[in-house]
């Protein structure tokens, strides 16, 4: 996404607001991010005690539309022929 599009996209700071937008629990989203299967974190903004991840609505929407469904066996992709 280019910088101009970033200016018009809604920004979510922290896992809580982004998880709420996606309909997930905060811990689920942070777990996905830690395992590298979550939505793209654009950058981090400093907070009082730690840095909070920043997500953009367009990135969350794209990730949500393309993520495998609950219980999907992604380890089997390419195994069946």
C-alpha cells in the first residue's frame, strides 16, 4: 500500500482494537502475529511501557479475506494430487 493510501486508511494501534475489528480475542491476534501468520504489522508506536503494533484497516481486511478457516490443515497443501 502506498503512503497516500495509508493516509486514508483507518489505523488501529495495539492488538486490542485490531482484534476487536477482526472479531478475534486480543490474545489470539497476538499469538498469530508471534507465529508469523497474522496480519501485517506496519510499524510500532511507543507507549508508556512498551511499543504497540500499528495495523491498517486495509491490511486487516486483506488478511481476514485470505486467511484459512478455523481448523484448516495448511500443512497438507500440495500433498494431495
